[in-house]
């Protein structure tokens, strides 16, 4: 793969992640989706381009997708876990709780203003 293609691809990395967030579960998968054979090279180029490592960005996108599904879909927690390639509803619970400090049920029952604050906090993690 030529260097010009890789550099063009790194600029598309965030939009690819946003489009494929349910299927991209590791930095290695993300690197491949962007067109990199080596996830270490992708990580280095990503860090140089965006000033942060790709792993926290990936986790933040997946967390935002998880809470959006919990909040706005009619899917069960098990179905959401399957959609996000997590083991089961316990895996979803652990992931969401670790990343947000709230259980999926608590997020589902949050008043709108608290939910908006949570979303803002997760977005800020990316820009920090």
C-alpha cells in the first residue's frame, strides 16, 4: 500500500469508525478498515495526526453507541450486547458501567439533562 493512500485513509479514520462502530472492536480491526496492515503503524500515524492514541477514541465511540442504543432502541440488553460484539448482557453492563459509572438501566431511565451531560462528557474524552 502506498504512503499517499495511507495518509488519505488516516483522515477518514474517524468517519470509518463512526460508520462501522458496531463491527470495529479493536484497534487492529480499525487499522484494517482504514487500509493499514499493521495496527502499530496505524496507531503511530493516528497519534501524529490527531494527537491521541486510537484506543481511547475507539472506546469512547463504542461507549457512545452503546448508551445511544440503550437509551433509544427497543432492543434488549442482550441484543445490544450482540450488536456491539460483547459477550452478553453482563458484558454490556460491565462495559457501560466501567466507561460511564452508570448501569444501562440507569442510563435508560436518566432524565434528558443528565443524559446530555453524560454525552457531553464522553465527547470531551475524545477532545482531551
